[in-house]
């Protein structure tokens, strides 16, 4: 993988969502990034750990999660290439949740010092990354509404549509199909329901001809009914510099 | 590990679980069945789509346990 390919999805995403100048793109390309390969379902950084670097997803999917003292895991967010799920560790030094891979991943690690230097040289990029963490927080607000208020089928539909809108930004949606590499167990952990209930919801959406989640891929069968079920309003994703 | 199937009935309409899942022991199966019934019942009762949920668990084809949850709302007769 060449140097330019490592931050390619990040540049694509930031350019679309927030706008980037040529100089800022060059500065991102000049960041020292250490690339490491991870297997599926591996810890990247865990709760209680002191982080000294941030992790850019180059390839694959990750999830952030937190586990209760009874051992019940709640998935908090799903992350895709071009995202830096632990960007807040630059300011919040000890991790308050886990970051794990869902699939085999190529991850790029940027040392905190390198990011601080980038921020000093390119204050506009510091603003841009700040905006990125604010969008991250907006997504968490939506996740809380989803898990707390929507019935399970609508909850799954909402997670699917959001993931698709984010994948679109990095050019990873083919027609009506996109990746969502979660097991039934993980769907349950994301929606706050049991794996058996998750299995039933997935089946029901397939039987109703709305959407088919199969082997880590989503096929949208009926776009109108999917959007209606999800009650999706993408404003909270702020996917343009004007929003 | 033994394989368990969770067939779910909403107001008598059956959705059979052909794949099943593996569980280490009976206690885990009981917990999964109760939690599944409770969360399906919550959705169904709130939406008014069903008032009785049954989670019927089989170990292969032998009955293993059955969880039934019924919504029962009583209102005093209005004068």
C-alpha cells in the first residue's frame, strides 16, 4: 500500500463533509502513520488503557463498546475506513471504552505528538478534526434515541441506513448493497437486544421484503419502506460543509 | 456444545428457528429465552401487535423449556 492510499478514505470523507484545501490534504498525507494489520474481533485499545496514538481505519470495520460489570456488552458505534474512532484520546488520556475490530483490519496509527504538531502548523485542520469529534457526538445522541425509543426492527433499519450514508461518502455503496459485517450476536449488542431477538428481527425484515442482512452484507429490497421504518433524517451526520 | 432452537409465537403466529444457537448450559438458555421474550413482548405490547408471546426452546427436537408472557390490562367498568 502506497503512502497516499493510507489516508485516502480520510481525505475523501473530510473533503466531502467539511471541505479541505490542497495544502491541508498535503499536510494529512505528510502525517507519519504506522500501519499494522489486525485479525477480526481483536482489541485495538481497551478501557483503562493510556493511549499515546490515534487509530485511523484504513481497511475493515471496527466498533466501540462498553461492557457492564455483569459482562453484558453494549456496542456504541460502528466505524468504517477513513474514520479515527479514538481521536478523543488526544485529550482524554485514559480510554473509557473499548475499540475492537469487527473484521480483519488495516489500521494506521498516528502518534499524539504528530497530531499536535499538525494542529499547530494547520490550525484549520485542528478545527476540522474538532468538528469531526462533534459529529461523532451527534451520532451518539442519535444512537441513544435509537436504542432508547425505537422498536427493534426500526432500530436495526436506522443503524443500517446510517451506515449506508456514511459508506456512501467514501464510495463504498454498490447500488442497493453495502457491507455491514456484524454477527447476529453483535447486532444484538448494538441494538440492546438478545442474539435470538436480533435473529428474529433480521428474519422479519427479510420476510417483509424490506431488507436482507446476510453474511455481513445488506441488500435493500424496498428503499421506501426501509426509510419509513427507520424514520431516518440524516441531518445529524452533517455530511456537507454547509451543515 | 448442545444446540438450541428458539421458536417464537406472537399471538399464535409461529416463527420457527431452523438454525439454532449453541449454548454452554441450561442456565444460559433460560436467561436468553426470558430476555428474548421480554424484549419481543415490549415491542409487541407497545405497538399493540400482540398480547401473548411464547418462546418455545427445543434442544434439537426435544422440548427444553417454554417462556410465556401475556399482557393483561384490567380497567374498572365505567359507570
